C-alpha cells in the first residue's frame, strides 16, 4: 500500500525512516549471521542475539509515534540509553566469546555501532540525527574505552563508525543547504500552481464576459447603427436599458470564488482526467456551461469524463480536445482525440463504455450522442444536451 | 516500482541536494580511503596498486561531482554505471593491493566507500536501478574479497569473509533503495494543491471589460437612451465602436498564458498554449525565481515550431546578474518536464530555451 499522498518533505522523512530501519536492522542481522559463521558457539550467539535485539528495540523507539515536544526530551535520550546499554552488553558478550574481537573497532563491534548510527537517522529533523548520532558515538566509544581493555578488548579508533557519522552530517547539511538555496524557487513553484488556476479562471471569465458583451453591447451598437438618425423605438430603448443595468450589476463576468465551481462539475470532471501526462485542451463557449440545469450538468460531466477516460486509456494518445458550442436551446460538446480510433460497427454495442456510461446518461436528460471513429485516425464524440430537462 | 528518480520527481527539494551530497560524499570517501590506507599501511602488499586504487577513487569522486551537476541534469543510467564502475574498480584494486598481507577484511576501505556512493546515488536514479546498482556492488566486492583475501591474519572461511562484506555493504545498498522507493511511493499521485485564485491579484476580468466599455460603448448607449433618439453621428460612431470592440474581444480570447503573464509573445501558431500544465508551471517557477528587472513585464517569448515540435525562447532582462547557485536548481526543474532545456546568462538578461512536443 502506498498510503495517502504526502508533501515532499513528509515523503522524504518516511523514506529516511525506511532507510534507517533497513540499514540498522539489516546490519544487526547480518553481523549476527557473520559472527555465527566465525564463532558458532550457541551460548554466545544466543546472548548476542538478545543484545542485538535490545539495540534494535532502542532504534525502534525513534520511530514510535510521539508528540514532537516529547521526542527531543524523552524519546531520543531513552533510545540512546537503551542502545548504549545494548552496546555495552554486546561488548561484554563478545569479549567473553570463544573468538573475541581484536579491538573495539573490529568486527562485529564496528557494524553494531554503525547500526546504532543508522537508527539515529530517525531522531528527528534537521540537526537532530547528527546530535543523536554524536551522542551514540560518545556513549559507545566511552564504554569501549572504559570497559574494553578491562575485558581484554583494547580500544581502537573506529574509522567506519566515524565515516558513518560524517555521512549523517553530510546528509543533514546537504538537505539544509539545498533547502536554503531552493527556498525561493519552491515558493515560486507553489505560486505557479495557483497562477495556473488563476489563468484558467480568467480564461473562463473572459469567455463569459465576451459572450455577454457579444449578446448585449455589440447587439445594441449594431442596432444603433442600423436604426440611423431618428427616434429610438421603445423596444430598443428597453433593451439598451437592460444592457446598462446588467453591466452595472456585480459579478456578471466574475469567476466563481471556488475554482472547483468554475464551469461546475464539467470542468472538475475534465481536471480529474488530466493525469499521467494526459492533457485536455478546452475551447469554445465555456461560459455557457454555467447555464445548464444541475441534472444536465451532472450527466454531461459524467459522460464527458467517461469519453476522456476512454481517450486516455484506449486511444493511446496523451491529449484530447473538448470544444463547447452553444445554441439557444442547449449545448454541443465535442470530445476529439487523434489516437488509435476504432471501427464502431465492429464493436458490440452492449460492450461499449459509450453505451452505458455516456449514451445512457445523456439520453436520460434528453440529449444525444454521436460517435465518429476510424481506426488510425481518431475518435470524435458529440454530446448534445438541452439546457434543461424537458418536463 | 517507479521509473522516475526522486531528483526528477521533486527537483527543487529532493534533486537540489544532489550536488552537495555528491561533492561531500566524494570528499568523505577519499578521506576515509586515505585514512584507512594510513591506518592499515602494514597490510599493503603493493603500493602502486594501492595508489592506483586511490587515484581511481578520486576520479570516481570527480565524475560523480561533474555528472550530478544540475547543469548536466538529468543524471542518466550510464552516469550511474560509470560512477559505480569506477568505485568498484577502486575497491577491487584496494583488495588486490593487500593480497597476501590483508590482516582483516573489515578495515578494507572499499567496504566503507561503496556505501557512501550508493547513498549519494539514491536520489539520482529510479529505485529499481538504485537497488540493482547496490546488488551489483555487493556481488563485486564480495567476489573480490572472496578471491583476493584468502590469507588473513586471523584465518576465516570464505563464507565468513563474504558474510562480513554483506554486513558492511548490503544494508546500505538496501537502505539506498528503500529511501528511493519509500519516498517515491509516499509521494504517490501527489499533485500541487491548487491555490485559490486571488481576486485582487490582478484586475478582474469584469473590471477590465467595464473599463473598455466605459471608454465609448456605455456613454453612447446611455446618451441614446437618455435622448430617446439616435443621431446620424451616433449611428456612425456605433459602427466604429462595434468594429473596435469586436477586434478587442477576439484578441482577448486569443490571448495566451504567456501574454497573460506579461510577456511580449511571438507565437503565431499558438504552440505555447499546448504546453502541459507541468511545463507551464516549471516556466512560471523559473521566471518567478529570477531577479527580473520588471516583474510586470518579464520579457519576451518567441516560439518556433514545425509539425509537433517547437522551441520556446524566453529573454528575461534581470536587475542583477543572478548567482550560479541561485539559478542552478532551475535547470533540473525545467529538464524534468522538457526533453531539452537550457538556461544561460547573456549580459543583463537570462535566456531560457526549451524544446517541447505538442499533440496534433
């Protein structure tokens, strides 16, 4: 299961958590297995398994869900204490085994310390993993220096452990530095997404405004020029008055506040199909989508979505064009793609998604569906709907 | 498993650290190798081979720094193969340099530097290739250790030597793949949340339309209604206003997103209007990230197209020459959505050129 979509930061945090657990857990398991191949004595292997489990338990504390305020104060110190105790026990067990490590930096003590550092990747954000890792190094090397010689395992500088700590520092710094460098582009990127919506909104509003101006002002001006000099007929005066009233009224061309409501469910349906690189080009009298009765609008949205889904899945094309044409009684919406096409006469009508998901819906509200398709040329579907369902 | 790398999926957040990680990782690997060589100098049987190993490692470091540069984005499969091949060659040479005098396998620097490179490459290639690269690395190192280190100070069976290699290299290899795969899966189908259009971010369409109508059409209609009659002059004027208004409305409807963003546009065939939303967003992000001389009129946009292929050139006058580190992340951002994208500084302007294909 991939779980719900997350922000990039949250996703990265989950990725680092998985990496830390795989790194730490895998290292402990393989260190134990390699030790078994080197020294097969059951008692020491059994005890090593227990101490490795304690270290793993300490590492898992980092990923337990806890309030952020508690993590730094309680969880991280507790994990360090548990892992430190596990490391000390491991040192004692291995020192007393049949094949004790040559130094505190030898196998398998060094990988055990590396595993602890890998778990520390989950200690929190920013510098927290580095601080937790440094604390673990201090604890492990302190214990090694104090107890190792007494147990017959001399202390030695552990280069892989140091390199792992440096790697954690590098990763923290890398993401911090890059985060600072890309702060402005990331803000711009977030704004760009909003601009895309805004431009689309404005395009719809412009189309709406143009339609209104065309139907009112342009018509009125044409009437004025056609009338020529002379008295104004009362019908013309009434019409000009209504035009001036309309233009003075608020919101006649403004887009809806909710971007999802622009063009209603129809545009929302189109947006839902735009995924995996599939794009839809909108054209025509989009503003007329507003005038549809809700039942018609819903039916058109569902049918249109099905047409676009068909184009995306079956046509083998990455784009389609939707054109809205209005007439006094209704709308004709043309969905065209230049994909694989098909031969309608060769397809069982009962199996056509068009039959149920498209034709049935449109015909239910008194509309019509016409399909023009040809293999290798593309498919065009004309959805004709009335503005309102006939009583 | 996804076929996209984290750097390509989220270039600004997950791709941007790549150059820093590459440079730091290469440096860390070289320092580790030199330190391990110095600490284990008694185990070196052939100094020429050891020197060659260090030189090859340094070359691998330089290679990863150059190939992970944002100006060379995207990081290709052959780049991953080249870097890994060099690192593995260095590790094998190190093993060969210790043949006969290697005391313990655990302190061989190949086991420490290979994981560093695997983790550096984790964000640059798709998860499947990260895992494949890691497994190849494990196999090569294990094979080299099994073949070249038979005489250890503390004799170990071959299986134990291989197990030690697995302990050191396999977990980081899996961790690198887990980092890439988990992050990619969590990102899932995430798309940028659409921001609400801000009504005051630009004059509303209605205000613009009214302003245009108030210039001539509304006063004329108002005067006609008030007078209750039409003069010959008004009839003539109505004809002229109608023509102008119709032209303006057509131009308005034809105005594309680049013109809307303030660009002077030369795109007679409307190629730019057929860009994908992701391509438009990447260009908008690029433009908004630069210190433009005039944000209201960012510059000019020219598109040349033939059939389905087109090239867009943006010329963006800037107030100050942007630092290289400032515009470097924008190159991978553009290349994540355009098959070819260039960004360069030319005097007091930034030139952006992208190639794209449009649907029929």
